């Protein structure tokens, strides 16, 4: 029985579950406190982007995590591995991870993760958006080529985010407590970029896996570089 997900606050409509969870964390909510929503009016993604999902079709959750110690730097990577495992437990899909923590099915994004926190106060909020029941034609036009859902990817997908949530919490429980070496090994086994041409703001090269600390290693004409944060794009 997982200890994550209790207490749980569910909103029919929230601005952003990450915002609500941060508020609870500041007020002292315990490790494992879960905020979910059927719909968000101001869902946030990484790099200042927004996150949109039709009502009732996606897992929209934020978890308060405390005192992770040596596990803390691995939280975004461990969460991505857990999302993959939950999707594969829920239905017949295979998931890969695009560094650092986008979860892909057949090259399309099914889930995104936004970790926000105050390490100095010993807490972080782990926000996960996972498209479960969104039909292909429900994605906004500009996302149709790059986004997917469990339902769009597999015939046997559950029709409700609530069916996936317990699988996700159980996978998170396992992975958040894993030693960093195990998280990195599990992540490497799902690396979607390895061997592929990538570009980022300051350069381009061939993705060569992740370091033991979780940075993206890229081989460039000038030698190997490690990217610790930011965004990379596939060239082809
Ligand atoms: C990304 O891929 O850019 C990260 C997306 C994270 C979206 C989730 S949905 C639940 C939680 N609340 C938010 O406002 N964002 C995260």
C-alpha cells in the first residue's frame, strides 16, 4: 500500500495543481500530500510554457515531497521512469524518455513533469500531466503531430485518469526511494535521444546518454559537452 497520495485534495477546476500543492507545502503539508484536478485553467509546463488538457481526460497531479536527501537531484528523472512504468502497467504501450523528463510513446509526448520547490526548506512539488483518455482530435491543432495519450496510442487504454493514478503513485513510491545509480540505469534504458542529432540554444551534436548526475552528454565537433538544464530539440 502506497503512502503517497494521502491526504488528497481533488479540485474540479484548479488554476494549477502545482500552485495549490506549493501553498499546502508552505503551510506544512506532509510528504505524500496529493493535489489533483479534473481541469486546470492555468496549467504550467517547463520553460514557461502552458499545459493544456480537456476536462477529465488527463492525470493532473502534484505531489508534495519532503526530505529526499541523496534522492533529491534525481527526482525529475525518477519521476519520468515511474510515469513510463505506470503507463506500461496500465496498457500495452512502450515508453521512452526525452531528456530530461518528457515521456514519449512512438516519438510523441504523453506526459510532462514540472518539479518546483524550495530545497532549502526541504520540500519540492512534483507536478505530472499524463494524457490518458484524450482522443487524437481533442488535442489543439498545433499539438496533434507531437502529442499523444494512452487512448490514442493503445486500444486497451483505460478510459479514466483515475484508473491510472494508483499505478502511478505505486511506481513513484518505488522509484523515489531508489538509489541514484538505479534511477540513472533505469532512465538510460529508456533514453529516446541517444545517438540522435540534437540542437540547443548554443550548439548542436549527437546525444550520447546521460552522466551519473543526470546531465545530458552531447558529442560535438569541439568535444563532449554536458547540459545540466534547459531544452534540446531533435534535428531529425
Ligand atoms: C512540461 O512538460 O512542460 C511539464 C508539464 C507539467 C504539467 C503538470 S499538469 C499538473 C501540474 N500542474 C501544473 O500546472 N503543471 C503540472
